[in-house]
C-alpha cells in the first residue's frame, strides 16, 4: 500500500482544532490541488469561500447548527456550485446562457464535490484535519447573504480545516462488497450486507461509548429518513436562479 | 510540496490505455479508498459498478457517445447515487422512508462524487490513469437497464481506469484567485479573471494544435451553453423514483 492510499484509508473527520492558523502557502496548495480535479467539459462550475474572519466564523457556527468547530477552526471553507461565472463567460461572448436543466445542476454539484475532495486529501497529506459541514444547508439563505453569493451560486457544503487536536479514530464503512458490483447491480445481496454492517456498527458504538450506545446503522438511517430533511432547499435554489427542467 | 499534493497537481485525463487488466488487489484498494471519503451522516448513498465484460464495455462505449476508451480500458466504473440501499435499511426497521426532497438528491449526488474522487486519486497513486465519463448521462435509461440498476439508483458518471498509454499533458485551470474568495464572494473580479484565463487557454490550444485551434475558454463555454444539454435527465430521474421537492 503506497503512502497516498494509506492516507486516504486513514481519513477521520476532525472536530477539534488547534488555534494555529494556516499559512498562505498551505491555503494555496489546498486550493490548487482542488482545482486540478476533473471538471465536466472544463466548465469549472464552482467557487470556494475561505472564511478566517472570527465574527463571520462565529455567525456561521450558529447558522450551521451550533457546531463549535466551525468557529474554532482557523479556516472554514464554503464550497459553492457556481454557474454565475459561466454566465459571465457567455455574456462576454454576447451569448445568452441557456440553463435551467437538472443536468446543469448535477454538473455544478459534482464539479464542486470533486474539487473539495481533492482539497481534503491535500490538507490531510499536510498533516491537517478536515470535516465536511452539511449543516451549511440548514440556513442557506442566511449563509448566502453573509457570504454575498451572487445569483446562480449555492453553498453545497462547508469544510473546517486546521491542525487536529484530537483523534476520533476511523469509523467503519459498509463492506466493499456492499457498494461494489461486478458488471451488473446485484440487489439480492443488499439486505444481508446491511445486516452484516449493523453488527459491525453495533460493536463500534458499544466500544466507543463504553456500552452506553446500543444501536445499529439501519436504525440510525430509519430514524433519519422518518421525516423530510431540509425541505427548504428546492425553494432556496430557485431563489438563487437555479431551475431543474 | 509532498508526494500526495504533487500527485494531485499532476492529474491529467487519460484516454488511451494499455490492455493490461487490473489485479483484484488494485480494484479493492481503489474501492476501499473510495469508501473512506466522508459521507453525509454516514448514509453512504452510492454504489459503483465495475464493468470488465468486453461486450458490455462495447455497448457502454456506444451509449456514452462512441468513446473508444470506454471499450478499451480494462475497468469501466459507473458511479451511482444510491438511495435504494437506504430504503432497504428503513424497511429492515419497519420504517417507510420519507424522501423525495432536493436535499436527499444533493446528498446522494455529493456522496458518490466524494467517493469517486478518492478512487481517482488512489488509482493515480498506483500509476494508473483515469478519465471521468459524463457521457454516461447521454442515454441513462439504456445504461440503467444494461446495469440492472434498481429504483432510487442513478448513474452519475463513469470512470475509465487502466495503465496509461499516452501523456496528454496537464490542462491549465482558472487562476486560483478566480475560484477562491476571501470571507465574501467578490464578483467584481470575475470578468477580469475570465479574460486572463481566455489568454492562457488560447496559447494552450495554439501550442497543442500547432496553431490550428484558435479559440478561448469563454467562447467554448458560450458554444456549450447556447442550447440546453441532456434535457432528458429530469424525466429519467423521476422514472427512477427520485423527486425534487
């Protein structure tokens, strides 16, 4: 196993950071690594806002659901799908951009995710830790206003970056056979793989909580999907100018 | 610059492969690296189909827009957003999954992209090359049928993997200042950054084509966005059971 594969397989989400700020060189290496990820037809349909301002981080910590590490981390990145730049490019060529399809939305959302994951890997390779913050979608209107996002830009997720100040250990994943299929999708194995993973996660939780938390993955998922989650997203995205034809 | 950052920044898309197949160990290392990417609330809402069957690769090469490398590469991965497994987990807990929001769709689409980018990095660290295939969305119904995808699963993109048999060089990206914003989004710089990148890309194209291709990025984008792209995606996704409330 080479060093990079080893690094990838040792990922854990960091939720406690030292106060040490990132250097400009570190930030640049992270952003440049992000940029080298693949992009659909080279559209590069994303932007990233790096927040270091303490007041803004404090506000964002509240908006993302009172997550202390958003305030505590030295750099909080907000990864945005961005079709504003593409519209500017079209305008520069006296062309009216035709957009508003689900396809356009998928491309921008995928583009930013690929870039962000490269950033995560780059940061971790430099001894930094990260955690993705889906909570940025809790209050997307307020976040967009605070970050002054123009039309056709939306915050997809946040990412704390900094020097780790704890080691939470690695969380087990589904077995590879559960997510990997050969030539065709084999739905007959799904149930059994969930049950196997349920046992793995039961032991993991029991061990981490010294016997206090006795649950399984499928129960967590059932609890999560018992009600709609962040049902405001569609309306918010339309306010930002996105369409889904 | 450490080895991993160097690797990330040397990415280029490979469109010509040696016939040499991947070993089972290589495939496993790639999939396990993918799985260690972050996942929203540990939902792991993705699956990946590894196609090695020559007949299927041939068919997929046609369906993705006659891309020869899809047939030629030893392993063609199709990365799918997957909420089928989550519904199975809910069923196992006698719970009816409430889904159908834009949020659910974003989570699954982001989850699979993060995993895929880890796979790309792992493959490249092992000396392999990759190229993302957005063309998998050209004929998503036929692809889904061929791969036997169940309801609530959709193919987001493909990925060729194999030993590189050419070196296309690195394609320049937008300047980091174009995509990175400090504390707030600075839309006043966008136009200038596009014009700067246009010049970079003009030189790049001229050099690569020995003066034959004289164009700029904004013109390419304008040509691309003059008409709707893959306008069938929304209807296809609804057929697969996705909703976007």
